[in-house]
C-alpha cells in the first residue's frame, strides 16, 4: 500500500468533490429536462386513458423520484467526505 501525505489526501478529496459537484449539476439538468418532458406530455395527452400514455407518465414520475434520490445520495456522500477531510 502506498502512503500519501495529508495534503495529497485533501487534494484528492477536493478533486472528488469537484466531480461530485459536476455530477450534481448533471442530475439537476436531467431533472429539469424530465420535468419539461412531463409537462409537454401531460399537456399534449391530457385526458387520454390509453395505457401507454399512463405508463409513460408513471415512468417519467419514477425517473424524477430516482433523480431526487440520486441527488440526496450525492449530498450525503459529499457531506461525509467533507467531514472526513476536516478531521485531517
């Protein structure tokens, strides 16, 4: 196992947190696009009782919920990594 300095470890954590931040931005953009798609689909197909339409709307809603869970997980991971870095 290679030993690294505290400064190198902090730098690695900071780099990882930058990647997490970029990932969170991508999640935010994906969520916004998903919401826009839901609105368009909802407006165009309002009142439709077709099973495919209902399935599509349910799938988009589930995808939105999963993106929210993904964001929450990245926030928790970032908090833990930041907390660890503060102890170094």
